[in-house]
């Protein structure tokens, strides 16, 4: 594997990790920092400090997470192509890190803790034409695991 390919693999993993951090919903761990007027500050490192902090709805947050998962799948597709052509050029450590990322974020958090625990039951309770789709999605989640 060349040094340039190693850098590309590292940047792909680092980019996916940065996307996860950027899309992650704040868990509220710890008290918020107080602003100049004593109100909680929404400023964080790397974020603008203006008063128009972006509030992300649950739907938007879910869509952003789907975007992260799609990007990881694009990376997997490219990696599969490279493995077929030159298997020695794909660093196994980077591939393992991507798989761990997908398992912890995509499967454990996004699928199990969000979709299967909160979204799917609410949609099943509401009824309607989506109930058949939900059982298919659950089957796909289980097959993917």
C-alpha cells in the first residue's frame, strides 16, 4: 500500500467520524455554559456564537443520520471495487474501523435505539399503509446484522 493510499484511507475514516460528531444530537451531559446575561450559552467550539443557533428537529436529525449511513455505504462500495482490483492496496485496519463505526452508530444507535425503539412502534400504533413497510424494514435490519 502506498503512503498516499494510506492517507486517503485515514481521511475517509476521519471524515466519517467528523460527520458523526457533526450530526450527533447533543445528549445534554453536563450543565450548559452560561452566557453574558446568565442564560445558557449555545456556543461551542467551532460553532458561530450568534444568537441564531440552529435547532434541529427530530425529523431533520434522523435524515442527517441516514445521510451519514449512505456515505459510509458509498465508502464500502468503493472499497469493494478496490478489493477486487488490488486487495493489498486496501488497509485492513481502516476497513475494520469503518465496520466498527457502522456497527456502533448505524446498527446499535440508529437502528436499535432510535428507529426500532421509538419510530417504528409509534408508526405501528398510528396504523395506516406504513405498517407493512415497518415489518419489512425490521426484517432488513435483522438481515443486515
